[in-house]
């Protein structure tokens, strides 16, 4: 046996540390193939985005909150309350069985359509005649945000049932009732002049068609229809035309339509590589409109610099990769479709928001998922992440790994009421499959008695 002999006057610790680092780097490719990798990647990246979002909402909203209410923490308190509501919902969704997730899409879709209908007639109007918000019990909500999750779950179950029944043969079977359902949501959202949410809903629609294997001609036709619809929506509203022209040349109307984009770019440029520090933003002092919501990415760039913006982009990249990993490894058609739909929703919305801030896309007015202020966006997105966590645990390898671990904390907590037996039986079956002998253990105990 060889022994580690430290050099004269030195220590062996550097060699040990280097050996551990080398071993960890060697194990890194193997970690990617572990059963619960997708679950931990989704949980870790989303948790970091939520925490970072709370910090940046506090920093970016202090000035406007103090000006409006006399308290620098008024908007941050609302965001904390929304996160407190979203956290148990996310945990509950992550433990929900697939059967429940499949069934919940139908009532969720009905509720979403009903709320959007009420918003059309009783909604609150803000800026440019947009009617997107609804007063419910003293709270202002935006019904189009939970409609994204409702459509993703409902659409995934509709196509999954057709695939299970071998009904996905003709193009009509692909589009009915998926297209009418999407059309109803899009029409109601458009009545509130919400182009950004419309594009996200259409993205979910296209993602579902892509996963289910729609014919190339049908997919291209639907994609062309989406682009045509977007062009019509831009052409019929003067303020959208102004946004497109300001996107192409913001300096032409620096004090008007190009004002927000220019000051967002000023914020990013001021931040440099390392930023001016949390709380040190200048643009949030009345220069940049909506610094806590639509343009919070600009404040991140100003206060945390290029490093902070790359961190946010990287976290969304990890979340998107993990979601695609779940969809690609799934055997169940619903898991595959729902994972892809939710991943497309969050990833595309993040890319559109970031693209508008850095000036490569016209301003659409959609928030940065999990980061921007607004409970109407945060709570449904956290719920969607919880569903994605449940889908990650439904991977075949993940199921086997969780079965070997035994019942979860929630199952053990409910075992005193006789509700944890399912987890125990699953664990026993998994142990028997792995070569253990639970039956013999019981026999020995009986003999002792």
C-alpha cells in the first residue's frame, strides 16, 4: 500500500484537495444520467430564480413604492405574499399523481375561459385601453396568466387520450378540439389587447403539435397562421406599430415610444461586467418605466452587471434543458406532452422578455417568469414548476429510485390515518425486486413471537 508523504516543509492537503476535485470532475458526466437529475435541476434552477426575483423586486420597486404609498416595501410585501401562496401550491403539485394532473386540466380550462369572459365585460383598463385585469375580493388578478397552465394541461391530456386510443391519424384529429380551445383563449385575450400572452398561448399550441408528431405541412401551415395573426394584431393597433418602429430605431422618438427601450439599454450599459451593486440602480429613480416587472432584467443588468444577466439566462437554460430532458425520457404520452408544453411556455416567455429588454424584439409587455413582480404571474408559474417536478418524478428510472427510498415525508405524515400504505407497499415491492426479503423478515418476527 502506498502512503502519501508530504514534501519537506509542505503539506499533503493541496494534493488531497486536487484529487477530490479531479474525482468530482470525473463523476460529473455520470451525475447527468442519475434518475433524479431532472427533478433536482428543475427544483434548483427555479428556486434560485424565485429568490433572485424577490431580491430584485425589492431593489427595483423601492422608489416607486415609496412615491405611491409612503412605504418602500409595499410592492415587495405583495410579492412575498404571492410567493407564500405559490410555494405550498408548488409543493402540492409536485406530489400530485398523474391521474389528478390529467383531470385538473378540464375544470381549469373552464375556469380560465370564464374569468377571461368576465374580464372582457368587467375588467379594469390600464394604459393604451388594455383590459387585462380583474378585481376579485380586493385583489387585482390577470386571468390570462393561469390560462397558460390550464391550456397546457388540458391540451396535453386531449392529445394524450387520442394517442392512447390510436386516433392521431388524420390532421382533423390533431386539431379538434385543440384548435377551438386555443382559439377561444386567444380570442378572449386579444379582446384585452394582450399580444404577448397571445403569442405564449400559440407557442404552447405549436409545442403540443410538435411533440405529437404533426405532419410537416400542417405544422408549417399553423406556424404561418400564427405569424399572419401576429402581423394583423400589430397592424390594427397604432401603439403596436409605434412599438415596432421604435424597436427598429428607438432614437427617432427618444422621449416617446423609444423612451423605455433606450433607458433599458442605458441600465444594461451602466452595469458593465460586475454591476453597480444591489440597490445602486439610477434608472429606477423615475427614468425606466416598470423597472420591477417588464424591465426587471435591465435592473438586474445594472445592479449585478453582465455576470448577473448571464446567471439569469443560465438558470433559464438549465430549467429549459431539464424540462426537455423530462419530455424526451418519458414513456407516458401525457408526461411527454405536458412537460414540453410547460417548458415551452416558461422558456419562450423568458426569451421574449429578455429579447425586448436588450432590443432584439419589440416590446410586448410580458413579465420575466419567476422573477418579475406580480402575483398573477408568479403563482401560476410556480404551480407550473410544481407540475414539472411531478412529471420529472414520473420518469421510469426516477420512479424506481423513489420506490427504493420508500414513502415520502408527506406519506409518512399521513400514515397515522391509514393513507400511507401505498408508499409502503411500493417500497416493499421495489425491495423485493432488488433482492431483499421482506417476507422472510416478517416470518422471523412471527417466530420470535
